[in-house]
C-alpha cells in the first residue's frame, strides 16, 4: 500500500469540507485561546514549582480541552477518544494534530478531566463561554425555561442492607476491606421513579433561554433530588424577559412567592389535586404554556439523540458534574454553530 503524501492528506481534508465536517464549524466559532489561562492553571505547574525542565512536556492544554469536547459531543469513553483521534482525520484536524504528532492516550485524557473535575473548573469554563455568547450578541432573551433530565450511570448491584447504609451517608462495613470493589461503587448516585419506571444516576437541571435555546445555567444532583430544589441555583437576573416556564413539578406556593420576589412572571403549569381536577380553562392554559416549555425538550433531545446519549461512566458526583457540565458546554458550542447559520448578525 502506498504511503500517504502531503497532497493526499490535503485532498482528504478537502473531501471532508465538501461534506460539511461539523467539527470545522465548531472550531471556527469557539475562541479556544481565551480558555488557555484557566486550562493551564490545572494542567501544568508554574515554572517556579517545577523541579526541573527535563522530561517530556505535557500535551498542550487546548488540545486536551478539545479532546474532552469531542468526548462530550459524541459521548465517547477515554479509550474511544484515543482510538478515534488515531483513526479519524476529522478528529485529528479538530485537535490541530498532524500524522506524526503525539496523540493524547486514554490515561492522559482521564487525568486531565480529573484535574478539571477536582478543581471544579468545568462550571467556570461554561460561564466563560456564556460570556463569549453574550459578546457575540446571543444574550439570554425571551424568558427562562427550567427543566431536569435524568442522566443514567451503570447500575450498582447492591443488597438492600448495603443500599440502606449508603443512603445514610455511610460505607458498608465489608467494603472497607475490598478496595477494588469499593472503587467501582458509586455512593453518590441514587434511584428515582419517573412515569412508573425506576432510574439510577444523576439529574441535569438546566435553565434554557426562550429565544436562543442555549443552556444558561445548570446544576447537577443525584437523581432523587426533586426538580424544584435546584431552582435557586438556576434562576438568573440577566434574561431580557421576565417569564419563567416549567412543568407542574415546579408548581408550589413557595415557588410562586419566590418568582414574585424576583419580579419574575410565572408560566408554570398548574396541576390538579385529589378531588379537584384541572378545569378545561386550566388545561387550555397548560397547553399554551407547553408551546414554549417544549423548547427545553429540544435541548435534552439533542444531547440524547444527536450527541451520542447521556450515559455517564464515571464514579461519584464530582466527576459526574464535570462530565455533565462538559455535555452542556459542548451543546452550547454546537448550538452556536446553528444560530450563526440561521442569523449571522444577531440583534
């Protein structure tokens, strides 16, 4: 088989461009270098703290960050990231690597994500990109839509007694002598029921603006936390609209008072009570509200169907927050491409 030459590679890239490689569009709209100070703060020690300049230099922080974005865009494991970057020219080009360049291995990808997770930096990166969106003209407009989606994790096969101990905030006694098994057990994820089905994992609580359908704020909790308990973290003051849309799970006197105190207008679905079902007028009002509230479902649908699903393979809520936060950030990057295509010059 003939060896690939320079012009062969160029021709391959040209053929990818002809097929509208989506990574090229994302690469063009994201100001990667603006993230560098934040990224390098957790990726490499300052020169004053380094014992020696000897040894192999770490892979560039932007390259590592882009690898994590790829993982979020396609829901790839760390091993798959390494394989796909080696195998796919589109991934290699997105990272800015040549055929002879060093490819981040699975362990390095894990270490970098772990550094970001432990430092709590993913939310800072998310807010930094939200600032970029605002500078590009995509400020939060039209009101706020709140919702939550269950993010599954691999199920733990525990006994009832073990689950009871975990819920009390303790570690089962016999696990202490089994570090290998303990390392595979997620003590932070929880079970919940939705539409009669049991689910195990975490929740991605989001605030999506009505106009642009961008995630403006998010919070990550275990799956058992009620949707309404994340509202304080989600509500924002910067949206140009005063309306707040959400399903009936968020409806309560406390919630209505909270919105009034913040001078926000409630468009939260009403819910019937035992012996007091909804009137036809209330049902019609809910249907009208649903035409707006449904926009948040498009966000979750994109993450589930277009971005490879939402399964989190990590252990513990600190890592889950990093993974889910990167998913929301990658969604916004992808959404920005769509918005620029629809309206290159937003008002």
